C-alpha cells in the first residue's frame, strides 16, 4: 500500500472575519464563539455536535474557507493579505485537503 498526507492549496482570496482573542489562528478554518463573517463566503457548522465535532463552549461555531479562500482579520488586513496571498496552506475544504491518495501495488 502507498498513501500520503493530505495536501495543501494556494490561497488567493481573503475573507474578512472578526473573532475574539480565543479564536484559533489558522488561515483556513476558525473555531470559536462570536465569529462574525459573511456566511455566504464560507462553510459554517453552527452545531458542531451534529457532525461529531467538539463544542468548546455553548456558542462555538466552526467556519471553513473553501476553494482558494483564506481568513483575514480587519486589523492589519492589508498586511496579512499581502503576506499570505499566493502561499500554500493546510486546512479548509478543498479536494487537495480532503482527498487522501491511496494505491495498492501488486508485484508482477
């Protein structure tokens, strides 16, 4: 058998998000309470227990960037967008991130 870790994706399009100081720092997904984002631009899990994800507190949500999107906070927005745009990152929802290659090799 031959397999590999999941991949990474080049991120190009920032999505503004506001979170409190307890929100994680990943560019492709956020977990926390009081997350504020245009929910049409991301994949939101408002009830984590329904999909067997841990709930950190009563109002915790999960937000995932998809495609080539990434999260950026409004403070120092332009700095972070310029710093991370066109870099390769883990996380979020993309074919590269959720599909794991697997092959069975048989000798001749």
